[in-house]
C-alpha cells in the first residue's frame, strides 16, 4: 500500500483547475444504462471511485470509448445483466463503492430486475438504503432482501406514483428519478434532494428525452416515456475539491487561483469560508485567494461562538466539514463544527490533536476548535486516511505542519481526488508518493 511523504510548512503559489465533480459523475455514468444509444460525457474525473464504476459498466457489457482525458462515450446496447449475480461483481466491485447502488434504478427501469450487494464506501456512519428501496417499491417493484448481503428487485413494469421522501437523500433521489423516467404515468417526488449534481442529472435526462419538471426544487415531476436517446453532457467542477483548495490556501498562507469554478453552483461555500475570516475574490468565473498571514473567525451578532453545520442543499455540504475543521485549527478565534448527518466523520480529529491542534470533541457529531492563529503550528506526524474527506483534510493539515508527515492508506484519497500529489507539486508542495 502506498503512502504520502510530506514536508510541511511551505508557501504555495499558482493556479489550479478543479476536477470534474465526483458525485455528479457517479450519477450520470449510471444514467447511460437507460438507453441503447451513445452518451458522451466530458470532464469525468480520473479517480478511483469513478474508474471502479466504469469497470462495472464495462463488465455489464457497456461499450466504452475513451476520446480524451476525462472524455468518454458509452453505449449500453447489449447488457449482460447476469453479471450482477457473479461473485466477482459482489466482492471486487459492488461492495467497493456506494455509487454502484445507482445502477439499480436504470437497470430496473429498462430490464425489470436487478440484484445488488450491500454497497461499500466510506466508513463515516450509517447511510440509509431504505430511501432507494422504498422508492422502488412505491413504483411497483418487489424486493427480496437478505440482511447484510444483497437485495434483489424485480418488476413487470414500473408505474408512476406520488412519493414523499423521509430524507432528502442525494443518491436516493437520483436512483428514483432514473427509475421513474421509463415508468408508466407521472411520478412526483417531494422532499427530493436538489443539489446542483441532481439538477445536472435531470438536465442530462431531459436531453435524452425525459420529461422532468421542477429541476432545482425539492418537488420533482416526471412523466414517464417509453425510451430514451443519446446526447452529450459536461460534468460540473467539483465543489468539494474547490473548497479543499480554498482551505489549503488559507492554512498555508498561500496565494492560489482556482480557475473555472462555476460560481453559480457553489451556493454558500464561499461565504462559509469568509465567516472563517478567509479572503477570497471572484474574478470572472475564478476564485482568487490572496496570501493571508492571519484570519479571524467572525462571531455572531450576539457575540456567540460561530457554529458551522451541514444541511441539505442549499445548505453546506457535509463533505466540507472535515476541511473546515482543519482550517479552524490555525484561525484566530473559536468555532463549533456540527456534523449532523454522519456520526463517525469527526473521529479523525484525534489525529489533529496529536499534531498539536486544540480541539474538544464534544460528542460524535460536534467538535469545538480553538484556533492557534499561526502562533503555534501543527507538528508533522504519522497519519492514516480513514475516508476520502478526512484523508484530504489530514493531507492539508500535513502540508501546513512543521516537519515531516507520513499519510498511509492514501487509496482512500485517490478514490476522490485526481492526481492530487502531482497537482500539489505544481503549486510548490513537497509531497512524494512512496511504497
């Protein structure tokens, strides 16, 4: 297993272009299964989770042509659906990434059956499957579930229905939308997730011939059609990676320009970093972060401590809380980080405490960070990446720390970040990949 060796405490400078959005890529790649015609997708990130899903599609029989870096054409003309029943799929691929779950909706809609293992992914806490399964059931499917192993879903045909989701699940919403595109009649989804990546999926499906209204809201209406056609789609830049670069620039007092960020799809992310005292400027569609020796956390109007918490879109994505936690360790002031959605995501702060951070882990969901204001720096350490987002947060911490750090289990970081060490070296970081 590979590791990163990092010599921290260096000033970084330069321009960076964000990769394509991981979460959007996993959704739109599954959507190619809805038609036998060609779908061309551009700006696909070359990361571990996406490559795993592309391999699943290939093993299902999807014809895949790589036109250029991040540019692929897919054609799901003849699908070998029995592949889903093989041990190879269950062990090697299906349980590796949670995104594999989203092939269920398209395959159920087009072929009337699908067998899926319980999906894998990050160990960040309980992540519900019932939004997906109850959604399919409401559309007329029958489900055979073997606890902690697999579920088999089948239906003679799907029929549109009104669905009120108990939770605005992003992957659950995506799965149900894809299944409903080929269902008979009208499907209405209330309390649907409305993240930009869900909006992108809906726009792709409409270009394929779907009839989806309410895009961008939590009330989605879908009129089922009999078949879908091909088209071309370009994936948005990854908002979480953009937030990672902002956090890196701030904590290392570096000067970085992030190019082509799609500002209109960033929501409250820029303002959240501004609350941390971080200066950033909008230059056309770029973000410019000037070098700052210090940044002060803003207090609330009643002088109360700032609380930053995650929420469904247009609230703050939970994927950025790990980065914000690290950034807060060198701020002036204190902040309460409240991770509402996943009960295991803040446990990585133990490693930050070992590096010299002043953090009180109040409970599995809340941590109070007392900023060091660059008066006392983090120390280099031997670290282990527990998941994608904690992994990049620890990497950012190591780049700001004094001394040498080793980060193990970097396969977790590679799952979500494209050539991260090469791109950091371009900015001046001293990082190497070692075996």
